[in-house]
């Protein structure tokens, strides 16, 4: 009889401990849910201190999200003073986006003085785009002086493109002297390509004297290739003297 009473007492005590532990775990989990801002938070089981701190944390998080625009924001939870702060931050962030073109820009939120600044920035950026040949250029809003400057830059850029054999070159826009300069640059590039064995060489464009220069250069390159036992060596192109001087058999160990 005494043994039975003792077992019952022990079981009752253990159950009480487990229930107490389960309750503590449940309260801790709920507090975490409230701390994380989950909808499963049960505010009714929080202590007065916890409820006050969780409410303060939620207000601060909401204000932070409204001020930065990076998080959830419920404007209805803001005080009038906070709402004014948020409106000022929103306008500042919008002005920054309009001035840098790196973020969202709503020009309807700008003050007259801010709108004037942004229009000037837009005009300056368009001027730069036109001066550099960017596709975003809108020439219709350029001033007469800007148009003249852009046209001059267009001509200079086209000359450089022609002198460097760019596909965008417009030969018809060149003056006679510019066309002559571009042709000379192109001729020199072709001569060098032929001398060095570049596939871009167009032998048909070589003059008689240039063809002779290329033949000498190619002969020298072939002789060097043979001396180095390079696979590109063509011994049939060697002169009798070169053929005698350059052994057809590479030194032992040369790959």
C-alpha cells in the first residue's frame, strides 16, 4: 500500500515538472514568434513588460521600414510627427533618384526649385550623351551652340573611326584631306598585316614596291621559323645558302 502511494506521488510530481517545462517552452516559443513579428504571436500570454517591449519593437520596425522604403510599412501606425519624418525621407530619396538616375524618380514630388535642378541635370546628361555618340541622345533638346559642338564631335569621331578601320566609318562624311589620311592609315595597316603574315592581309591592295617589301619580310620570317624549327617553316622557300646553314634535323630534346 505504501509502495503504491509512493509511486503515485512520484508520477504526479514528474507530470507536474513536464507540464511546467511544456508551459515554459510554449511561452518561450510564443515570445520568439512575437519577437520575430510572426502573426502566430499571442500577445495575451506575454507579461506586461514583454508586451510593452514587443509593441515598442514593432513600432520601431515599422518606422524604420517607412523611413528607408526597404521594408514593410504601415502608415496608419505612424504618429503625425513620424508621418512628417517619413514624408521628408521619401521626398529626399526621390530627389536623389531624380538627380542620380540610379533609383525611382517621381518628378511630381519635386518642388519647383528641385524640378529646375533636375531639368538642368537631365539636359547636361543628354548633352554628354550626344557628345559621346550614345544612343540615348535627344538632339531635339540641344541648344544651337550644343548642336554645333556635337556635330563637330561627330565629324572628329567619324574621322578617328575611319583612320582605325571601324565598321561605323562613314567615308562620305570625310573631307578630301581626311579621306586621304584615312586611306594612308588603312594602307599602312594592310602592309604591316602582310609583312607579319596576318590573315587580314589583302595582297591585292599592295603596290609593286610594297609587294617586294612583303616578299622580303615573309622570307625573313620563314628563315627564322626554320632556324627555330617551328612547324610553320617551309624549307622549300629557303635560299640555297640558308638551306645549307639550317640543318633539317632539330637538336635532340627540342620539342
